[in-house]
C-alpha cells in the first residue's frame, strides 16, 4: 500500500516536497487555503522572478546569519545550480544578472509555475484548494472547507504554511496559535526585509512619495550598503533598506528610534563638493546649483531641503551643506508591519524540531520553509532556502521510509 503524505501549503516549499515524494510512488495531497496555488510566488515574480543567486557557496551561506550552519546542509543538498538545472528541466532557462542574481529568461514566475503544476499533475499529486487547516483532532488533521469540517489521516505531514507577510495571499501566521496549543515553541514573528517609518514633512511626501533615491550609500553603525530605496508617504523601503532591516529592527526593539546616514554622492569626495559649492554664482538658486553642478537628483535635493524644515536651518552654509550631502541623517522610527514586509523573521524554533526538521513532539510531522525561525535578505536567498527545505524534508521522509 502506498504511503500517504499530506502537505499543508501550496507555495514553493510544499510544491517541491510534493515533486520529490510523488516521484517515489507516495500518495501526495497538497492542501491550500486559497483558490489557487503559489500566489506569493507569483507576486515575487511580478517585477522579475529572482529565484537564486550566483555567488560562491561560502558567501551564499553567510546570508542566513545565525542559522548559516543549518542552512549549509540544506543548500548543499539542493544548491543554486541544482535549482537552475531544475528550472531548465521545466523549460525555463535561467540567466545571471549584472548583480549576480539569477532570473528565468522569461523574467516571470507564471510560466515556471504552470509547468511545475502540470508536472505534478502527471505525477498524480492531488490538490485540495479552499481547505483551511485548523489543527489536529484525535491524531488526525482537521480542515475546514465550505463550512464543513474534514478529518484526514496521513502517514506523514509536511507543514509549509509560510510566514505572515502579505496575508491576503494565504500565509497569515494563523498556524502560530495552533502550534502553541500543541506545546511547540514559537519565536515571535517579526517583519523582515521591511521598510521603516520616517516623519517626513507634508511638502516632501506630496512631491516625492513613490520616487526612488538612486546611486547612494547608506550606513548603519559599521555596515555600509550601496544601492537605492524608495520614498513612501510614511517612510522608506527598498533594496538598500532591506539589506539593513534586520539589524535596525532588532536595535529599535531594544533602544528605540535609530539613525542611518546617507551619502547622496558616494562617488564624489567631500572636498570636491565643498570646492564646487564655493563657486556657486550668487544669482543661481541653491536648488538649481545642486541640480546642475553637484548633479543631485530632485529627491536628494528634497532631502536637503528637509533639513531646513526639520532642523530649522536659517541658512545652509557651504561647509555644513557639503557635510549633509555626504552624511544625510535619517531617523527611522519603527518597522512597517509584517503585512507590508517582504518576509517574516521568527517562527517554529529549531529547538522544536530534530535534525530532519520533524517536530519532536509530533512524530512524522515535518516543518519547512518560512515557518521556521530564520531570515535572509532579498536577492534569491529566501526562495532558494524555501525550495531547498522542501527538498530536504521530502528526502528525509524517503530516508525514514526505507
């Protein structure tokens, strides 16, 4: 008789586990609370699906911070190159972008997902959509669908319900209370790869909300990131901010508001800027001079003008103006909510699972993906780890069944 596997969560983690197990003659059923599968995966591909990264394995593993030792095993078993080969097996060749990030040639998630689901159907994977997991009852899995409760008995279970960001796509963190009721240790869920609130002036937000601040360096304590970020109505978000967000979030939790410093002209020295400012014609306005001669963007000039609003400078003289162009101080008040974050930190504690990612107090129940207590920056590291962990737990089930 075929062994049965119930996978709860129809994202990349659950789908990869289903892919592996269904190739080995397991009876696999994927339960998904939404009407369709891979919704967050599709959202991730809206601006170009960054599926992994091409950097060396040692540098790659470091992106998982305190959990890098654990993830070394996962990534070694299903590496970025394995992921690229897998994409190609589904008809989606990949390429390496200028930043080292890896994308499908179609630059989209939808063709890859369609090919993936088609393959799973040929491997006899069953999909149960619009099924909301409520926990366990009498050692069986309890689901609710169309106002009916359904009990499922399974040889193995994989929990792959995601974190709590973008809850409208399905992963709302409701599993936290379910697992806590079953004495499973959960680290508090927090926003990861998130933006931060800034107290902008009304004039600034009305003009610049939605605009990027490009080609800058942002420094927080001893760490410096070169890149760009977006001005929002209530704060800042985007790549350079996300890269520092874990450090800043943790510091805000302990100390309160945090300062970061922005170099608005990282390729020009302070001496060169000061020299140029000394030559400003008296008839030329400051904003026009900053635009034409210092080559500051309108958003960067807007930030400089915020100094007059916030600190009530009557006059920005040459010396302090140059300093602020190279060291613009930005006060970050608190992180955006988990709902508006790219990903989630916290989750099922590694103390609650064994080395195979099986819950220690729930035999044959495995946990994978963003549900676990880890975080990583954007750049392909999140998706790689989710897919690798699905591969990992599936192969551990195969190993246990032998």
